[in-house]
C-alpha cells in the first residue's frame, strides 16, 4: 500500500510541477488564478493536516474537507477555457482524476504507520503553497510593475 501512495503522490506532484513551471510560467496567471490556485493548494493541505491532528475515526469532517477540495479545484475552469491551450487543459483533466485518488489514498493511509509519509507530503504541499502565494501575488506582480 505504501508504494502505491508514494507513487501516486509523486505522479501528482510531477504533473503539478510541469503545470506550474511550464504552462503557468509560459502564459502567466491572471488575478483570479493567482489567488485561486493557492486556495486550491490550501484546501488540499487541510486534508493532510486534519489527518495529522485527528484520529482516523473522525472521518466525517475529513470527507467534508476532501469533497470541498475536489469541488474547489474546478472553480477555475471558467477561466481556463479561455486562457489555456488544449495540452494544459488535458493536463488539468489528469490532475482532476489524481486529486480525489490522492485524497482517497490519504484516507486509507490515515494511520500511525503512515504518519511520517503524511508529514513529508504535508511539508511539500506547504512549501508549494508558500511559493504560489509569494511568486504569483508578490514577486511576479512586483516584477511586472517594475518592468512597466
């Protein structure tokens, strides 16, 4: 089970990395996505944090967080249909498939045996969230203003 969890989370991370550092950097993000993508990441992270704080018998709040996370990631599709090329939209569809799978695997991994793995993944997601907030909402905005 642990190898399935690790491989799925790595696959999702690699695809997210490619989406972020190829497609997003190539086209840039508007204000909606600059704010919305960190919200997506934060909601995903909350699911991991929840499993680290609460015992595995507290499943209803986890399920609510997971469903909310899966729904929230779809909010940008109204923008993506105008902003993204076909390849990026396809990549997003793969991420939409992996997102709930990753959360289901988190649910099944929610035990003492997986605590370290969940902590590592939560740390990686946290770093990505910090990057998204700083790069898209401060650094990139500052660089654009400086260039004009």
